[in-house]
């Protein structure tokens, strides 16, 4: 019996004016997958994420999730952006509770999951950049979404904090077997470290759909790790060949 995909994208096209960004995409995602999307700037990675979130509408084609077409805001999804978007006049706990109509106990439990149980009454201006992103992650998770969309959430962090956040995101995903994560990143090593499937967006479409297949935890001193990184970079950086015809 064929497994029904959690998300099915059919003939998806997105134009901005006369400019095509994505053209005739056909993709499926399974429930519980961790997928990374990489590619050059302006290639349509974040646009695809916004379409999945229902923040943008397709020019053509459709996105179906759990058997229903996504129209308007996707209520089963949450987005974590590079900018933490915390409200400075609200405490950490109050910021997290914005993501749910439930009581404080769920917010506190989620805060504990991201390692900030002792910061519930702290205001955002007292937090480091990494701590703010942990709060942003908790706010996305507290609604218990089926789909978590990560749009360059670690891009503004220093190298050590970024590694710590990568470990946290991986931990959260492993703790939530039904949670599908889709990560947009410019960091190819980050994509290989975190995702089990990597999509390279190029020329308005998917140039590479790669299953990683490495055991966890993954380190960049592993030969196979670097072979995959090189393969992805080769696809991203490959120049089109022109002729005079």
C-alpha cells in the first residue's frame, strides 16, 4: 500500500510580476521528515517556505497538506525566522504564550524543552542572541504544529551559538517523531548536519533531491559528510554552459 504524503506539491509556480521564482514544482514530504532547502540567494528558497506557510499564494498549482489544500494561512504550520520577533515589553513566558491559547503549564514545559526554564520572567533585552532564538523556537513549538518551517533562523548567530542551536533543533525534532521540519539555510554543512533530505533549488526548480543517509550525530570530520557537502556545493555552484548557437 502506497504511503499517503503529509504534504503534496503539484505543478507549483510562483511569479512576482513577470519574473518567475519557482516553476512547475512537484514534491512530496512525509510526516516526520527533516528536510533542508539550499541554493543561491534569490533562488526561491524562502518563497517556497512562505507558500507552505500560506503567507504567499501560488501563481499556479497547489499545495495539499493532510489531504486538504492549503488556502490562506496554514494553521498546522509555524514559522521561525532569522529575526526572533520577540515583544520587548513582554517577559519570555508571555512571549511564548502568544503562540497558544492554552494555559501557562504548556508554555513552561516548552520553555524547559529549549533549556530556558529559569528565564520565564526575564525580558528579551536581558537575553543573548542565542537565548532569544531559543525563545522564538519555543514560541513556534508551543502551538504543537505538525509542520515547523525554519527560515534561516541561525544566520545571525556566532559560530559557537549556532552549533548549540543546531544541537537543540535536532534534539527537539528527535523528541517529536510526527513533527515535520523544513529548514532554509545558506550553510551547506548545517543542512547535512541536521537534515535527512536536502533539496537544491536552482533555475526556478529542484536541481537535486538528496537523501543524506548518515547516522547521527554527524560531524564535519567524517569523510562521507564532506563528500555530501562537496556534492551539494558542486550542484549549487555549477555554471550553465553557453554556446554561440
